[in-house]
């Protein structure tokens, strides 16, 4: 008798389920803007780079330095100072040097360095080894 009662209960349950309204599939929730990963800003090379120009009077040596960065597809770039051009891949190295007596700078005199087609203007404030002051670019 117990088996018959179980069988009737299961059959009734199956019939009830067949008439039930099917449930909607779960809705995929879009991630909120706060949860989305930050999209990195594409750099405008060379204007968005934090360049640093230094001068070592005793050598003499002019150096152009920049922080590490990634810019896919950025191949060799030309860096020109006092008529001498060097070509490097700036995502692979962080500096360019110009050395020799032809690179002796005069204090508080405006100089131009071309970085990837953009002219940067700077001057050396006059102390032995120091950072130059970049005054602008075109």
C-alpha cells in the first residue's frame, strides 16, 4: 500500500509540474562600471611621456631619460640633439646619451631636442650635474 501511495504522489507531482509556468532563464547581469577593469589611456607619443633631460658638465654628457612604458607597435624612434640623430625603441630602453665636447651646454641658454618629430625646448640652469628645465614643446 505504501508503494502505491508513493506512486500516486509522484504521478500527481509530475502532472502538476507539466502545467506549471516554465521559469525564465537567469538574466546575465552586466558588470557595473566600478567592477569593470580600468581601460588604460592610450599614450600620445611623445607628448604624454614624462621626459627628463640632464647635463653632466664634467664629462660633458647630455642625457634624455623617460620612465618605462608600453606602447604596442612603437618601433624605432628618432631622437635628435645638436644635429646628431639616434634611433632607438623607447619601449625597450629608457635613455639616450649624447657625449663629447661638442655637447657643452651654456647655462640659461635655450636648446631644442627633437623627440619623435616633436621639438622640446629646455635650458640647463648652470650647476655641475643637474636636471635641465623643459620649458615646452611644439
